C-alpha cells in the first residue's frame, strides 16, 4: 500500500488513474441505479460493445488524416448515443423485437470497430486495451472528457429525477402523470451510453456491465430510497476502483480485472452474510402474526 501511495504522490499518470476511477464512479452510481432498477442491463451491454465501432473510427481518422484533436472517447460517445437513440425508437415506436435489435447492434458495432482497427496503420495496442480496460492510460484529455460527462449526467439526473424515477418503476403511472415515456426513456438510454463510455477506461468494454451493476446491487441491500442507493453505489464504486488500483499495483495485476473481482467478492460476501439475517427476520414475522 505504501508503494502505491508513493506512486500516486510522485507520478502524474497514477494520479490521473485514481481521478479517472473516481469520476467514473460518480456516473456509475447515478446511472447504474437506474439501469438495475429498470432492468436494462442487456441494453447497457449492447451499448458497451457498440462503442468499439466509434472508437475504432476515431482512432483511424486520427491516425490516417492526422486529426490530432480527435480522441477515441469522442468516437465512443457518438457511437453510444446513436445506438441508444436507435434502441429507444424501436422500443417506443417500432414493431421490431427489441432483443433482436440489441443483438444486431452488439455484433455490428464490434464488427465495425474491428474493421477500422485492422485498417489503421501502425501498432494498435493502446486501442485494443479498451476491450479489457487500462486505467493507467487515462491522460489529462481523458480526465477532461470524463469530467464533462459527469457534469452532464449529474445535471440531467437532478433536473429530471422524478420523471426518470417514474419511467423506471411504473410506466403506466408515468403516463397518468403526463410524463412523455418516449422522451425520458431515450434520455435514460443516452445517460446509460455516456456512463458506459466513462467506465471503459476503468474496466474495459468486456467488463463494463459488472462495474455498473455490482456496486448498485450491494447498495440496494442497505438503501431504502433510490437517491440513497445512488450515493452509496457511487461511494462503493470509488472504493472498488481505488482499491483495485492499489491491490494490482504491487503484483502487476490488471487493474480492471482486480476491480471487478473485488466488487464481485464484496457482492457475494454481503449476499451470503445477509441471507441468515433475512431468515431470522422472516421467522420472527411469522411468529408475530396473529392466529386466525
């Protein structure tokens, strides 16, 4: 642990890694709660894999056309938002099966990304690490993009908290309250898309869903209100990402995989620890019920 703290104090890239993990945790806590509550983790997975197409295209044009301002994250944001709008339009207005479209976007996005990666000249190891995550890659450019995404997510989440809450829990009730389901469902998917992009740096495309859901699942065991769950999930995500960096630093383990294993271990541990407590409470409730 002391070596990790010394590295954070003396190396800018380690500080960037910690900051990127904390910024991603904010988005993870807020939007991950909506994703788990609305049960759209499969859609989030599709968005995560679709972004590879945008990242591959951005990397290609930056390399071939020498557009130095273009960052792979820019392509990821564009691809994720386009995919989110397409899924929402089919879900709300279309007649095509939603699961078919999700699978198609998942495969097409990955295929487009691979095609651009193959056509890009030079050694492309930095782009391929987006698949499995490498938080050490986070530079000042990425920090600024992640900070901007966090601001957008928090502002929209606060402004439309009640509408998004209604869409997540009861669409019929939302319609009775004159909430435009199509608009706010699209907004929810766009927020999910932006959150997926923030988490790619931390754990990569393959494991992004785990970090979006595991902290929320743990927080859901203790929180009674949705906003409580968001705050607790964000705190847990920040702990997991920072601890994952610290644990992986010494033995040189992959930080993303370490973070996921840590989050998964905590989730399993909390679930197993609370099961006996739930049994005891259920027994007491049965005994306290009046007979007849």
